[in-house]
């Protein structure tokens, strides 16, 4: 349910763009992103930093897109957000010796510090590649291609990279104690 909630603004952006244009879609994106933030306010929960950053970026770059009637602003938003995520991972690790990925997943996983560092760096590289790829597609292909890439391409790439991260981590995860129980049952 939480994953669907996060993608509602993106889905609405895609649908409105298909039936109207990029400017109406951008307006819908701003409104649905604001509604997501409002949801946390109404529930009196802490607004996740990621949602707040995305909303602020959508509001600023989406507002500029609508005000100047220029889709370049909304195209740059994707690159800037991915760049910010990459910078946050790198600066927090190398500047403040804090691993954001470990902070998010550390309660669920126990891994050696060097593996956490590799995972943090891998995600920073992934976000950097997404930022560069977004700009390339935004300026090398028609607007409809960019919208499809923004909605489906980046989502698919993120899903594939997340799965590959889990596969990478699998060999470092402690094996379940069921093997010990099976061994005890046989003896």
C-alpha cells in the first residue's frame, strides 16, 4: 500500500499528460504531491524527508514550468532530485561518516561496514546515472518519450537496481538457524 501511495502523483502526472498536456500534468503533479504531504499533517505524523524534498522540488520546478510555460523546468527537476540524493549519500558518508543506507536498513539487516559502504556508493552511482540519463532523454527525444521514461523507465530502473541490491546482499545475510534445527533433528 505504501509503495502505491508514493507513486500516485506520478501515475496522475502520466494520465493527465496523455489526456491534456505537460502543463496540466505538472499542475496535477503539484496538487497530488501537496496532498501527500497534507496526508501526513492530518495524521499528525512526521513528514518523511524524501516526500518533503520531492514536494518542494515539484512545487518550485513545476511552478516555474507552468509560469513560464516551459517544460525544461520539470525535466530538470528529475535530474536535480537524483543529484541531490546522490550528493546526500556521498556527503553524509565521506563528510560526516554517516551511512544513510545503513540508517534506513540497519535495523532489518546486520552487515559488515565495508558492505554498507559499497551499497551506499552503489546507490549514489545509481542516482547519478539516473540524473544523467534523464537529461540525455529529455533533450534527445520527444516530450512523450521523456514522460514515458520518467514514469516507467526510472521506476523500472529503480526496481531492477533494488532487486540487484538485495541479490548482492543475500550472500552477506546470516543464514537462518533452520539448518541447525535440521541438523539436530537428524541426530
